[in-house]
C-alpha cells in the first residue's frame, strides 16, 4: 500500500469519528502528498475547497511528503479534514478550534 492509499483509508475510518461529533466529512475527498506552493514555508498540509477541483465537488487535501511519522501525518490529516468539514473561510477561528479539540488535536491551530 502506498502513502496515498493509506491516507484514503484513514479518511474512510475517520468519517465515523467526525460523525460522532455531528460533523460530516464531504463525500468526495482526495488526499495526496505534495509540497506547499512555496517550498520555503513550513506548510505540512493544506485543504482546497471543492471550487478548486475540476468537478467542483472534490475536496483536495495535501500532506507534505517530508513528514514521515505516521502519528504526525494522521494529525495533519485530521487538521485538514476539520477545514474540509467547516464552511469556507472559517480558518482557525473558534469553530475550527472546537472541532479540532473534539477530534483530539492539541495546541494552537496553525
């Protein structure tokens, strides 16, 4: 299994965890490994809303290929899925923080 397959399976398994918080993960989520647009920034993950996809329905999440610790990769994925589940423009404001904490994330969202 390659990393992107693993990430896709993780999304499927996390759906029930988000559902337990009364939050629905979008039906179409594509996770890939890639660098941030500006490689000088230390961006480990990103979430692109469906308007950025060709079909206007798929949320696209990226995780940096530099991150190899599976626990950290999973944390990045949960962080990005929180963005995917909340309205566009929420950023790291209170609703994001509440969902992140409920999903087990700790520390300042960044």
